[in-house]
C-alpha cells in the first residue's frame, strides 16, 4: 500500500480508525482461551492459537468499519516463536481482508541491522535461492533517536514498494515530556524529530500531498497536536492514546486537515477489551468490539468530516 | 546476574569485551551454511540452524576470553519464528557457559506493552498454570525516548532479580548527533537522558558503586565519552562501535574509571567476521575470531588496566 491507499481506504469507509491488536491472555474472552487450551494444552502454542482466533475474529467483524490495523509486536514476541508465527499469520489474514497493516515495534537500529530488519519487515528474506515473505506489513513505527542512519535503510521500500514508516514524535504517555519536550533553541525535541521526518520524506510525497514517512503523535496532548498539524501539514499522523489512555474525539480532531485527511486514530484496549466493561465472560466480545468501534467512529465524526 | 556480577566476570577474565552476535547468512562461513542446508534445506529453519551452530561454536571458543555476549534480536526476528527459537537456544547456551547475556532490541514501549515485554525478556510468561522462561537474558538495551513510563516496568526485575537495563545515550553512528546532540539549556539530549538513567537507578546501586541501570555510549566519540564518564560516574557503560565502526582502543579508554571498571566494549563484525579478512571460505573462522578477540583484549589492555 502507500499513504495514498491508506487515505483512500479511510475515505471510503469514512472511518479514520486503526484498531490496535495487542493480545495478552488476561484480556482474552474465556471461551477462546478454554478452547485453545483444550486443543493445544496450556502451552505457548495454545496461547498463540488463542491470540490468532481472537485477532482474526475481530478482523472479520471489524473490516466493514475499520480500514487499518496495528500489530503490537512485543505482545507476540512475548510468546516466543509461537507468537511470531501467529503474528505473521494474522498480518497475512488482515492483508487479505484489505486492511492496511502497521507493525508497531518502535525500534531503532542502525546500519546493517536496520537493513536486515527493513528487509524482513517490508521485503523478503533470501535463504539460498528461495525468498521468504515473513511479515508483509504496510507500515512500521520507528524510533528516530538514532537519526538518519536508522531510517535510511527503510526509505527504498517507502520509495519503491509503497511502504510507510511512522516516526515517533510525541507519544501519548504522561512522561513523554521528559525527553520529547526538551527545549532546544526555537524547537523542542519532538519538532526537531518532525523536521527530520520531513527531510527523510522530502522526495516521497503521495498524490494527496502527504509523505510516505509519517509520524506518531499521541491523542493526549491536543495543543501539541494542533501545533504539529499546522506546522507539519505534509506528515500523516498515526494517533494513539484514544480511549483507554484518555484521548477524546474532541482532542484528536486537531490531527486532521480541513478535508478530514492526514490522520488515523488508533485504539486498542477500548475496542478489543470492550467486552470487559460488560461484566460477562466475553462470549459477546465481537458485538462489544463492533459497538465500541462504531461509537468511536461516530464520536470522531462529530468533529471530523472526511471529504 | 547483576552489574556486580558482570564487573566481577570482566575482572576475573581481565577482559572488558562483549561479543555481539548478529548473524546474517552472507557473513556465515560457507561450510556452516552448506551443512545446514544439506540437513534442513534452503529454508528459514535451515538458516536458523546455521545461526545456532555459528553462534554456539563461537561461544564455546570464546568463553575463556570473553565474559559477555550481546544478541542482536532484529537479526533473529528477521528469520521469523525459526530465528526466535534459535535466539532462545543460543541465549540459554551462553548462560550455561557462564556468559552475561545482553539482549539488544533497542525498543521503547510503554505501559502494559512494556510490562508484557519485560516479563518475557526477564521473567517468565504464564500460560494457565505453567510458567515459561523464554529469553532469560541478564540485560536489555532500551530506548528511553518515551521517558519513565517506558522504563518503570523493567525496574522491579533490576531491583529484585539482578537484571540490567542499558539506556541509549549516545550511539556510535555518525547521525546520532541529529537528535542526541541537540542542546537544551546547559544539557544536550544525551546528558538529559543520562540524568534520567541516574534517576531510574537511584536506589539500585551495586556494591561496586555502579547502578543496575546502565547506558549505551558509542566508541566513536571519545570526547563525549570522557565527559560522560566524568559526570556520570555511577553509570556502567556498554560501548558499541569498536572495530568495524571505527572505535579504537585509544578511544574507548575513556569509558573506564581509574580502576579499569565501569564499562564493557562491544564488538561484533570485527570478531565474528574476522575470517573474511583472511581471504578463505571460513573453515578457520573460530581461529580468526579468537585471534581478533585476543588482539582486541591486548589493544584495550594497553590503555586500560583492570584492578
């Protein structure tokens, strides 16, 4: 895909929503865990199979409403090889349903390591004469603390293969100010990072005007968001922190341009764990997730009209 | 382990060297790849088995000289589940040989995700009534761009289980200045990060005076290293960038305190790929790696005496 395709999918569904899949056994409905344990035992395989069912059932249900999905790689890595296996399967499944797939690994490596990682995430891994496509993601979150050296290996994929990198600017957590808000001359660290993101994407603008190199900007700091949107009008924003972390529809409106473009709001627990508010044991988790996604769409729709 | 145990191992071997294992098919000796492909085919499994043999043979050979090892997780993730499987096996193998094992994943997540990841890397993952120990590392590199929220989940393991976190301060790559050297008041971003590292480890000092929360400081900026060593005399430094990246023994001397303590120098390609300089096809890669490690030890020994 590319930033144009992502924007087009958002426009088509009139829904600037990205669902974050960060599975963890305690948040899974009981029947899913029970069935997986019955079949595979109380094993890492069993847990990973439960993740797969949970995530793919959610993907099936939400595909008419939600254009993009975010896979939290740490959650899958926490189950070792079984988790990684299922993350790959879930990524492929999401792609087949038409989702834009963002892998949220928030890493920052340099040089040869970043090259190896970029190839695995966006391209294919060569073993002898065979090329294996492993993760097949459309986008990746990257920590830019290491500077250009950490980003350059990803740029060819953004230029030629319609892939996107989203640089962490201002994250949604409270302590993000400790480093990201440090004042440096007439900038703060997160605007310095935004300047770099603009530079990295300076020859990678899509036809909608946005760069293939986007940014992550938390929903929890609306004034910062407003400032960033005004100044960096060609950076597409992924906006985490909606819902469980306290970001509201009123807050996230500032992430969008006057056409309602240029941003997608990510929510995870407020949708995938919506069943927990219901008091039951999660038999109805798909209904709860769908209802939460529709409510989120409607809430944002009060403030943002997508032309 | 803990920062005391790491220091003690370095002192015992009189060798402040950490070998970085970042395998990649093109850098493996031909006979290892050939044997693995013969047995497992040109598959991801085959590649991962080749990594395992390469890394464990190196670990066997180097254990009398080298006290610590760094596993570059991105390289293993690039082979998917097979890579992760072997990374776990290699980590366990290294621990059995007495190595201090640092997992180099350079991530920065927050909240529940960081908790899940910390548990998997340092603790054990619970599936039903079974606890699985997956990665079993002693230390982890962490990107502190997200501030305290990203570090706090790791601290209990540092306090109670002798684990260490190493915060990226100033990395060895050239473009590290773009973000890390930004001036903010009387600090730069990397000293602000060092102040945070000190705060995070303020109740976690080992008996040698160093904090369980250490730092990553590249070998390629000797003046910066000197300044950091003087100002942050309780932060243990992992020093990458020696050898292939251009850091010299003369440079890295500034990482150590007057007892020759407080730092370990990491080298990867200059040791594990030493055979490539030989012009052969790598049959003798263990001899080359051993020779390179001994030379590195001797070189650093010219400038640093470990008391």
